[in-house]
C-alpha cells in the first residue's frame, strides 16, 4: 500500500482554535483521547493536529463503510444493516488517534480502488464471461503455457529442417515440412492472441482486486464483517437451492459458481463449512439429509438437467408444426443454459436430449425433431 500523507495535509483552511472548539462533535472527539496533557499543553498546535485527525475520521469512516456495503451488495447480492459495520467506526476512532498515517493510507487506497474499478468495470463482466467459457483462469493459463511451448518447439523443428534437409537430398520432404510451417505458426499465433486478449485485461482486474484486498487486510474489523457476509451468502444459497423450479435451480448453480470464483479471488472462503439441508419423507417420517458443497452441486445439476429435458419434451408435445417447434427451440439454443455446463457443453446436452425424446414420439414429431437437429448442427 502507498503511504498516506496525513502530516502533510493542509491546515490553511482549518480555522482557528476558537472555531474548532465551537464544533460540539470536535469537543466530544477530544474526550476520546483520554490523555494526561496539562491544560496549557493543549495549545493551538496540539488542537490543530487533533482537528486534522478529527476531519480525517469524519471523511474516511463513511467512505470505508460505503465501500464495504457496495462491494458486498454487488458481489454477493446481499444487503447488510448499518449495525453490521459499527465496528468500523470504533476502529477508525482508535486508529485516528494512534496511527493516523495508516488511516490516511487506507483512505488513499480506497479512493484509488474506486477510481480504478470504475475505469474497468465495463470490461469485468466481459472478461469473467470469457473465462467461464474457457474453463476458468487456471485452464486458460495452462493453455497459454502449452501454446508458447508448442510454438517454441515448432520453431526449433523448422530450424533443424532448414539447416539439415537440402532440396537435393529430399525435395518432397523439405517442401511439405516448410509449407506446413507457415500454417502451424499462424494457428499458434492466432490461438495465443485469443488467450492474451483475455489474460491482458484479466491482469488489470487482478491488480485492482489486489488493492481491494490490501484495504480489507488493513482494516481490523474486516474479517468479522466478511465472516458475517459469508453466513448471509450461504443463507442465500440455501434459499436459492430450495426453489426447485428450472429458473430457481439455474440461479442457485450460478450463485454457487459465483461464490467459488470470489473465494479464489479474495481472502474469504464463502463456502467454508457449507452444507445443504434436504428434507424428505420416508416410512419413518420426515428426515433431513446434509449435502456437502460438491453433493449439492451434483443434486442441482441433476435437477436442472431433468427440468430442461422436461421443457424440451413438453415443447414437442405442445406443437404439430415444424415452424412452431423451431421457434421454441431457437429461444433455448440462442443462449443455452444447463446449470454449470459451458455453452458448447449445454448445446450438446440439448441436442442429445432431443435425440432421446425422438425415440419415444410418433414418426411425424420425430421428423420435426430430426429436421431441427440437422438445422442446428449445421449452424455454427
């Protein structure tokens, strides 16, 4: 974190000691020092320093609390009461007396974070979407490493071919190998550029996220606040999981994936000790089963796949014309969502589900399904 400049803050507009003491809030603030200064020792200079600290506390407190509330609301989609942030006020009142330089640094970092965040906010969703489509940051970085290694090995191979295979010795081999060189290098470069177009902005995002983490790490009550946020996020996930509709199940899976991503990026494991409670009726009465995070995902994924398959089957049973069926299917295939499956995997699942449905319908509707599958498979 960059150092703050508390001691360099301008006092030109600070006013006189008389003006300071005309503010009841500042007089109350002086009581918080509880030191043993003699009456004469608390002169104009000492008052000016403490008024400077008072103004810092007045500005940084609301800024930090607002930042916490906005980040938690936006990233976790939960609302926390003002009472949840009361510890920040206590922390700031203590720090402004004992370590004002550190508090000024936090304020500077918070402002830098907000400015940087606003600059790249529009790209954040795009980058995160692309990451999801490519299997996440880890897989993308592995792909980048493999592409660079493959390109390096390819260049070494081309050097050997050009150095040792002479046209007079084997004209055909030389021509074929050297002709392949251009196309292979183009493919490597093309794929590498795709990866770098995602990882470049991602690097900027990670730098901004690091500033945020530095702020969180520097503020003592942050751990307790984020622990409470974790509890509320898990309550929300439980609530979403209890909605067994197709839309509700999809939202639950997406929120689960969101919490996993945030846990990787931040210092809080939002899914720590998470268990999902499922109630069911048996011969012995009502029972409750606890599912782990992975079992919960499996349960939701199975549920959403069953719901999606039911929707597809209902669509073909409700229509007797190809154009009506195609219209329904086009809406589904336009933005295919099947739990946590990536778009390509979701599309494949939909097509295979249609094939399964076609086995159990009459020939006319089977022809409609077959025609649509042929059309969608020929559409890139």
